[in-house]
């Protein structure tokens, strides 16, 4: 019975390790969102159909990521949640490759602090620059909390780096068996005994990360995609059509010389604008939930 239980535990650890190494469900969710959300945003904003194709042709492939970037940097909640999810995803990916330092000395402790804190600080600074200090502080704390749970799991042996697992099978012993985590490249500290509340917090971190990645982030992305706002600036320009020149509002797609190529909101077509000036509002139509 014990052998079967151990086999089941090893299998669970292997599945968790493989998920971390591949980025887990977050990798799949982020990829799906990166593909689907920009098209949804453009389709709802300009009306769908031929308009979507015209917009993407007018933007040129090099500018297509601007749709996603524009959504993220203009929505504080979306940008902050995305920063937290990406921070945790990247850390879990590297932790699965043995990036969590072990040991109980001061140097090992400082290394763990550095590995755990630096990236949350980085995403927090970016958030603070874009949305203000309170958004930056909240993003830093949330990203750190989710990373701390990953550190606890690897140090207690609930998860193990993939190269340590492979080494253990190849040599007939593992870092856990020998108690020498550093010598075998594993992040498991046999002497590490976190308090019960920290173990519970690490378990809750798993659920929080899953909810943020699989529920909250997709919901925020699609709310942003259907809010009726342009993903970039709306400019007022002079547009020449044959012999007639008129003022029009354009969603800026790219710049050509001293003019702008944009989606003409009045004529519903791609137009070249000159003498363009920015407008304050980015609203094009009513949000989807108000229609």
C-alpha cells in the first residue's frame, strides 16, 4: 500500500513539475487571449466584417501588437492583474528549473529574497509609472504574495525542480534522500519547517493564482475589448477625397510622413489624414453591456 501511495505522490509531483516547466495553465490562457482579444477589440470597435480586415491591413503586421498593448496600458486594473499573472508565471517557470536557492545561511536567505522580490518590484515600478503609486504598490504586494507561495512549495518538497527529479532517478537517490539540496540542484530544504499559517497561505496561493489566470484576467480582457473605446488615439484630421476636403475623426493606425493612416469613423474606411490633432475622448460607441 505504501509503495502505491508513493507512486501516486511521485506521479502528482511529476505532473506539477511538468506544468510549471511548460508555464502551467497560465501559458495556454495568455496565448489564447493574445490571439483572440485584439481581434475582438477591433471587431467591436469598428463594426466587424470587412472593417476588421481593412483595419488590420491598414495597421500593417508590425503594428498589430499595438492593439493589445493599447488595451493594457490604458486600463489600470487589467494592466495590474496581467503584471501579477505574468510575474508569477515567469517565476514558476524558472523555479521548475531549480532557480529557488536553498540553505539556511545569510547568503542563501538574501538570494531567496532577491529572487522573490526583484520581479514584483519591477512590475510594480512599471505599474506606478503608468497608473500611479497606489496601483504600483498593490501590484508589487500581490505579485510577491503569489511568488512566496511558489518558494514555500519548492522548499518543502511539495514540488521539485525537473533536473533534480531526473537526477534522483538516474543515480538511485535524490536531494530529498541525501538532505543535500544544493549539491543536487534541488530547491528542497529538508530542514525547512514553515509555520502552519504559511503552509495554508501557500495552498491558498495556488487557488488564487488559478482564479486570477483562468477567470479574472480573461474577464477583464473581454470587458476591455467590448467597452467601446479605441485601443489608441483618436485624432481630428483633414481628409481629402478626390477634390473634396473635410474634417474627420480617425483612429490612428500608423504614421506616414507628416500624416496619419487611420480608420475614418465618419466614412467607415481607411483614410490618410493631414494636420492631425489629438482628441480627449477615445469612445467610439456604447459598451456592449449597454447596447
